[in-house]
C-alpha cells in the first residue's frame, strides 16, 4: 500500500554533492519506504534506482530559505510529510513499522507536528498525554518548531513559515508563531526513544556545518562504499580561541534578526 505521507528533503543546488550519499544510505537503511521523496532544488534534478524522487526545481535561485521551502511544500500532493534535510545521513536501519504506527496516531489525533528525534527540543514537556509513547511540547517552549526530522501536517507548516526567514529564524520565530496558530505539537517519549537508544530514524544530526563536512560522516561513507571528494568543502574546525568572538557575532546576529522579524511580521 502506498504511503499517505511523503518525505520532503530540503536542499539546494549548491548541496547537490550530498544527494548521492543521502539517497544511497536512504535506500539501504529505509528499504520499506514506498512513498514519494520530494527533493527541494532550484534547477537540478536527481534520480536513484528504486526510489520515487521528485526534484522540485523551483527556479528560485535568489530565493530565501523560506521562499524555496514554501514552494516545495506547495508542490506536495500528500496532506502529511516528514521533514528532513540533505545532510541527515541515515546510519542504521529505520524502524518503518513504528514510523507507520506513530503516523496513524499522529493523523487520527489531528496533531500539527510530531518530532521524531530527541534532538529537536529540550523541553519542558507535558509527559502525561493520551498515549505513553508521546510527550507534548507546550506553548512558549523554545524550538517548538524544529527543522529536525518530524511529521508535519502540510497546512500547519504553511501557517508559521514566513518568506523572509532563514532556517535558524524559522526555528526561533516560527516556534513563537506556533503558540498562536498550532495547538498540538508533540514529540516522542524521550525515555523510550533518544539518541543511540531505540532511535526510529537514526541519522547524523547535520553532516555539514557552515558549509563544511562534519568528520563523523567519513567512516559512515567509507563503510558504505560512498566516494566523496572531501577536499572541495573541507572539514569544520572547532577553534576555541574564536569562541568569544563567535558568541559576540551570534548575539549581534540575534539582535538584527529579532528587529527584522518584528518589523516584517507587523507588515505581514
């Protein structure tokens, strides 16, 4: 039977070097998935044997992160989708049986969103819910809207996305807007499902940081016969001497982002 939900892989043409590793690992570790895979691109397309990949090709080369993502979501035929990104590289088998079971509960209870990893949010949580497998993320919680792997109702995502935002802005300010527009945002019971403990979608949490490869992916690719020229991007480095400067830069970026979002939201 065909899936009632699809999977959206949010990407961009400049990250096309991630597509072969992503879909190679997807094909290996999620062989039971039989739905559509929407790959968000501007002009490029990609195919992989046995996978139903639909390249969005928005032609929005100058579009913002949100404009390109909204275009992709609007192309999805299904009412529900799982959000992923091109550098969420699967490293072990996905529990497809639980995915489908949890989707049925997500759908039947009219949730807006169901986060599928404990990396989306640190709480606080409402732990006493109608099902012991799920916790509720209450309103006014940071990162209530997250860009980690999640089930989304299409109309719910579109209610809180804004055309001027980056992914970082969406998590921060989309979470605030969710307080007004979205009633039920849930996550898995993190006592039952957490990183390296009964994960249902086990993946590298962002394989690329600031445009450079995360060293974690090297062994994963080698062990799965995936050839990548790492020299083109290089590897991310963690320089402790720059930490203070980075914090100042982040604070200024946050202040600018807050003012911009406040003005744009009032106009919107």
